[in-house]
C-alpha cells in the first residue's frame, strides 16, 4: 500500500513509459482512469488544505500579540545576591537579565580564591592551577581570547566542583613592541608628534595611561566572559615584583655564562627601529616577480621582489669579468668578497685574485668556500655581504672578511655605500644600483625567482639583517634539558602534532637575541664601565657589568677598573617582551622570593594557549623555569585552535572581521559596529574596506547571544584541529539551547510546588518507573562521558554529551513522558517519584552544565529547592556529578529504548499519512514479555506522541482494525496507525 507522499504529484500527468505507444487505446484508457483518480485525490487534498488554511487563519486571529519585553535594568547592589523572589520571566530567556549580578556576588563571596584544607594546604582531592596567558595591553580582547577563557574557566570550574583546590591567576603583558608602536602611531595621528618630541619620561607616561585604560577594558571583558579568576593575585609584567624577577633572571643567567653580549647580525625592523627575534619574523612566499608596497614609502610606490638580478664584477688587472646573482642588488654596496668552490675548474685561475667594485674604491677578494657555494647553481660564483646576510656573515667569519655595514637604523644608506648612494632609502637604492649597473654595462639580466622575504610580524616591514651589539641567551643547554625532561614524561603536550613540533624546534634552537631598542619595557640591568683615560669598546662584553642593584654593579665595576676612576652607563635597550613573560608561571607566585604561593601553587597544573605561540612563549617558560627553579613550570600544555571567520579568513581589523566577545554577548547593530572601527589606528581606506566586510558578514549587526551561549559554542567548535571557522549564527543557535534549559526549568518549577521536599540524598529509591530508571541511567552515562572527555581535553565531545542529555533525553523524552505521572490526578507515590526524579535530573544536569554555562545554571539552580541539610550557597562550589553505580539500569535502558523506538516510529508513521490529531495506535506484539512491557507503558507512550488519543496492545492481526498503515519495528513488534479515509482512497487508486 503506497502512501500519498509516494504517489505522483496530484494534477501532474505522468510521462509515458519507454516503449509504450502514445496512440494505444489501452494506454489512453489507463491514463484517463489514472488521471480521474488523481483528480479525485487532488480534490480531497485541496478541500483538506482549505480547511487547514481556515483553521490556521482562525488561530492567527485568535493568537494574542506577544508583548515586548522591557529593557532589563540591574537593580542588585554590587556584590549582593540577586533577588530571586519573583518567578522566572514569562517572556522567555533574556541573557542580560540572567547574567546580571552573579559575577560580582561570586567574587564578593570569595568563591574564586583557592579553598585550602584545614592544614592550610591543598585539599585531599588535589589542586588545579592555571596561569592565565596574559593578554597584551595593546588593545581589547578579541574572540580568540574568548576561546581561551571558555576552555580555561571550564576546566577551573570543573575541578573546583570536583572538590580540588583551584587557582586561576589573571594578568597582563606589557607587550613592548606592540604597545609602544600602537601608542606612537596614535600619538602621531592625533598630535603630529613622535616619542622623541616628548622625551622618554613623558612618552612612558603616555604609554602608562594607555596601559591603564586597556587593562581596565580587558578586566571588564574577562569578567563578562565569566572567568573565575582570583583578582587579588592579578599580575602585570612590569609591576614591582615582576621587575625584580626580570632583573634576577638577567643577572643569574649572566653569572651562569648563559647570557652574553656580542656584536652579531640581528633582524632589524626599520619601521619600528628595533631588533626582533627569529620568531617575530614571518616569511612571505613569492611565486616569482612581485611588486609590493613597503611601509614608510609612498603608498603609490611599489618595489620589485621575487627576482634574481645578475651582474658582473671586473677582475682586477684583466679584461675578464665574473658574474654573480642576487635577490637584493642594493647590498652589492656592502660586498666584501666573491666566493667560488675550490674544485670549480672555471675559477681556479682566479683563486687569490681580486675584483674591482664599480662604484667604490674597494678591492674585493675572490675566496674559495665549499660550504656556501654550489657549483651547479647559477654561475657558481656568490657575492658575499657579511654585514647584511646571515649566511654571508658565517662566510665572513670563516675567511676573516671585513664587516661593511651600509645601512643606518632608519633604513637609509650611510657613507660606506659611497657618495652616490649615501642618504638614499634602501629600496630607492635598489632601483638606483640596477640603473647604475646598466650604465656601467655590468648588468646581465633579471629573471623570475620563487623565494621568501622576511617580514616583521608587527609592522609588515621588510626585515634587514644588520650588525648590532646585543644581549643574547645561549639556548642550547637549556633546550637539551627541556627535551630530556619532556621525553621523561614531565610535560604532556596536547595535541600530539604540537608535541612533534616541540621536539623539532628545540633540537634546532638558536641563540635568542633579547635586546630591543625601545623605551617601553624592562631596561637591561647592564652597565658599560667607562674608565677615565681609556677608550672602551662598547661592543666587547668584557667592558660591561650587570647588577641587581646599582651598588652590586658598582662593586663589579671596581673589579674591572681597579684603582682607576670610572662611570657607569646603563644600557638604553629594554628586554624582549617574551623574556619577562617567560617567567610568568613562577613570577606571578612571587618568585624570586620564597612565598607561600611559590611553595603551594608552583608548578602549575596546565598551560592552555594557542599553538602559534608554542615557541614564542611556552618553550621559553619551560627553558627558564627549569633553569631558574629546577622544575618544569607546568605538567601539561594544551594548544587550542586558531579562530578564523566564517569564510576561513584570518581575523584582521582591516577586514572588519575582528569580533569583540562583548558584542556577541550583548549584541550590536551594524551602525555601532562601523563606529568602533574609528577607535583604532586604521586609515580611511582600511576603514572603508572593513565597513564593507562588516556589512557582508553582519548585515543586521551581531545578535545578542549571551556569555553562556558564546562559551558553549566556542567549546563545541574546539577540536584537535588547527583552525576554527566561527559563524556567529552558530553561537545564536546555542542561545536557543539556553532558552530550552530555561523553559524546562520553568516547567519543573510548576511541578515542584511549595510543598515539594527533595529526598535527603540524590539516590534512586527503588520505586522508580521504567522511564525514571532510563533517565537516571542516561544521566549517569552523561556524567561518565563528560568527566572522561574533560579529562581528555576533548571539549567538542563534552558539549555533545551535555547537549544530548539535556535536549534529547531530559527535555524531549523524560519531561514529556512524566507529565501524566506528575499530574494531580496521578497516584501520589507515582507523582512524588516522578517529581523526585525530575528534581534530581535538573539538579545534576545544571551542575553538569555549569563549567561551560556558569550564569544560566546559577540562575536556575538557585531557584531549585535544596535537599535537607544542604546549605551549599552556589552551584559553582556544589559537587560535580560523577559515575555512580546506583544510577545504572541497563535492563531499563534496553526496555525503554525499545519503547522509544516505537514512539518515534509511530510519530513517523502518523506523519507519513498526515495524521496529526486523534491518532489511534495499535501495537501488535508477539512476545509475552514485550506485551507486558507495552501494556505497562501505554500512558507514557501516549504522553510522548503529540495528538495521540489512544494506544492499544494487540496480539493478532485480526485485532487490528481495517484501514491501518503499518510499520515493522522488529520481528516481534509491528506498529499500526488508523488512517481509514486515506487508506480507502489509496486502495482505490491502486486498483
């Protein structure tokens, strides 16, 4: 028997079958009969549709207009508990109303502080400590920081509810280069002045004002995100204690021979006028010839990259020439040699000879080097510029070549480049040198050359290697110890892909340049000893002393100067930001002092961060932590994914896709989103582009989602992959999940009246019905799964387990199934048991959800009655659900799963026949055991099927009325739904 949905569409002629004859009388007769039947069917369907439309229209007219909810105003005094005497909102879930006041109350109650045992130490359950990765005070938090907080605070709240002593330490990083550059840019944009116009002291005051403003903003954002941080321990990488830690580290590393001063090549950013570590340099891949804009030049100017320029050097004393090639022709002004392979027969006659520089009075020796030269590549001759290329520098050291620096710090050429090019900006000089080579008939050609160019990650400028006396850390011995301890199991890195990178990077580690030519930062505690009457070389580390205090530095200077008079000049440079933030896990505890926090809370339990700073930050914490404290600073590193926009693009202010988490929490219209672009340092073109991006991604602005939905969504997105493509509409979807939880609890409050008293303990009584046992079993499965997945740091699986329990098991099944049991007409034992089960599931379900959704769970849990002798003041310190054997009902799960399978099949069967009301079901059950089971569950089945009027268990087909549709569930169970009218018509059509 076919269903209407399986028949051809009414009124649409069928296509004749292949091979049939259109003029056949038989075919024509059949078609006429078929069309008549379909017309009859269509008429009935149309009549039914008219009736339905009329009914819907009537319903629409009768439906009262929904009142708009007035804007919420928080009237709870700061730090006081919210007044919950009023019932839950009749207009539904409002995240701003639900989230108000709770955070201030939690903090005022001291719930964020570590709860110690009676002996003043960690509780017997253990302790769990996370040092929050300090956000930069450069600007506000973005959605990536929200992911960090969602993950970290979920783990903190979970462990706190497991009874452990927990500590979540917040803090802020001064972010030397980033903060100084953004303040400099803002200063120049607003006043036309530079930091040099203000002077060091006044400029630092300006930066400090910026830091205070943005630290306050970030603090507010962290609070809005629900981060349960111990704010009394909040740290800043330039506060007094941290400065002491930085000075101690610098001096100790110097005393241990690990930190030293040397005049070596560094990565120089002309735009920022400072050195950078290798990790702060990005490699831009070019497929070939590319014209690029360079910061600091006219935006209309573009310069050529991705090419190899060949030119010839004349050989001294002959007419011969030797051809070399370079990607940076301007550096030929600093060439100190030409290298050839010692075995190359083409150049053996030139060994020991000289080439003549065409633009400078300089003889260029031809040296042999088997390391730098590949005979098969190019001409087999390589120009050597030791002062401006890292590989060439090594050649210069091997052959004792002069180091000829041609570049000023501002990117212009100095006198070593010759009078013709002195004062030129470096990329103008590139063009000028090529033109000069052409004029001198020494230019050969320019060809495409796929290559990488080094780019400053902060400014976007092209990096220049230049020679600078700087402070360096010898990382090799530190890395060897870190590798040994990691392999020994002292550090677990998750996911494993990051662990593989960890070993690879540590094994190839290079010395770390920690000097920065900035004003904002920790000034190096190093002093040049100026001895009267002597001319000390500032590049020589032997003429420098370090000291924790000026007095200590003076004592050490006396050892150098002897009886001679001297003065001390402190190094103007500051230290790399990562040097101070590398002390974070123990610096926040009060190190180098022997504090209670150092003794109790160091090492930390877990360090959670993005995989992109595994080496910038995590590795340096490990290197410094082991060397300075003797211990691994944390036992676990968890690397979360990077958030991109819904299109997979990297978050960028100029694209307009950087999202402030507070805007997602409270919502923001498009016009206000546009207005926020003017708060940054974007130029007019970038603002226009960003506006276009915002209009495309958020045509109606960002919807109000609330903190709980945002946190849950971010955890649901978190997999062990590298990237998250975040769609705000997904976050909005989880707001609806919050609404479902809100309404389910509101329903429960109607069932749990003032006379309801929960049982003293959350245990089954033994009198539970089948569906009660089933939901207890599902609750236990959810608790087991959530704890397991959080232990594994599998946050996506965690959210799936919680979501499934709440939505598909508690709300969609148990709450619907127990309605008849909780009704006033139900026998009191059944009614009370159903309500006790409902209470336990709500109580445990809210606790299960709390670490991910702290606000809505507190709001709802506070409205539930307490068990006798339970005075727990907040859900955040209530016990967390764990596996409990008393909740295991495997037989009940199997039996009710069969019942529910029949329920879903019955819904589907009725729907397929478009039977929506007055549903009559017949369950043909062949097994005696199943018959007893189904008889006992008929009231529950009826409750779970909307529109079901009756259900009956039968044993034979004869007991099933005519005109029923059927569906086989199993060999022993067949479901029938009464559909007389439609079946009769269907049978007529079939004839």
